C-alpha cells in the first residue's frame, strides 16, 4: 500500500477521529478525568469532542496524545505516521515535507513529536547488541520465492507485518512491529525493556 492509497481510507477529519475512537475506545469513550467508560454525550458543535455525564468534563480521543491541541489536519498526522512506520531505513523531515506537501518546520515538528512518543520511557540496550528484521504473515505473490529465507517459508506480501528485534547478548531484548495497512506503528515489549537502538 502506498501513501495515496492509505490516505484514501481516511478522506476526512471525521474519518480519522472515528478510526482513533474505535482503536482507543473499543468499549466506548473513556473520560480522562473520572475514568467513566461509555457514559458520555457527543458534542455536535465541537467535532470529535465528548462530554462526560458523570463529571461534565469535555474531552476528545486526542487527549494525552501528541496530537492533542493540534491545528494540523489528522490526515497529515496519519500520513506522517504511515511514512515513519513503513520505512525500514527511517525517513527524514525533508522527505515527509515533500510527500505531504507541508513546510519543513511542520514536518520536523511532526517527526519530533512522533519519535518522542515511540521512545518514551525506553531504556537503551547496552553491550553487544544484535538486530534483525523479518516479515510476518501476508500472502506470497504467486510463483515468487522468498528472497529473505533460504527455506522459502518466510512470506512477504502486501499485508505482511514488518517486525524488528534487537537484543543484548545474554540479556534484554526489544522490538517493534508495524503493518502498512494501519495508521499506527505498534510497539511491543519482548522483555523488561522496550527499546530498539544501538549499543552505547
């Protein structure tokens, strides 16, 4: 899936909000002030905002995220997340600026906030660190042998998820996984740490 096809899935601000609400609140809106679940009214005059019936607090699904209080369209955030999550070698602010049609300073702000979110509370791996990536799931293209595995049992297709793992020799491990079909990169802790990085 390319960037244009991905953004076609989220044509409006409302579509982006609906997706985030479904992902973050599977059991209904959660009030960040009192913690009540699925007991809030949608505010018709404020797109994406809810009012808790219990404490009357107003909130949105963006509360507590890097996107809270943003003046940028959520499609721009989704596009930046997509580019960061699907690039195996990383992507620069200049590339994001060009791909999304936004200024360099805005692109730098987006990447800085998103990377800070991913790296929050992570410890660096130390000593000798070994890292590798693979693709999990997906459907191999017909008649196409795997180029990543001599046993030809590691599929890589359009729906495959990329998993990256780094580990200290004899110690801690960490990893991240992402799928190009979703607007968020999913981080997973493989042990007591959740850091992917180089040795220091």
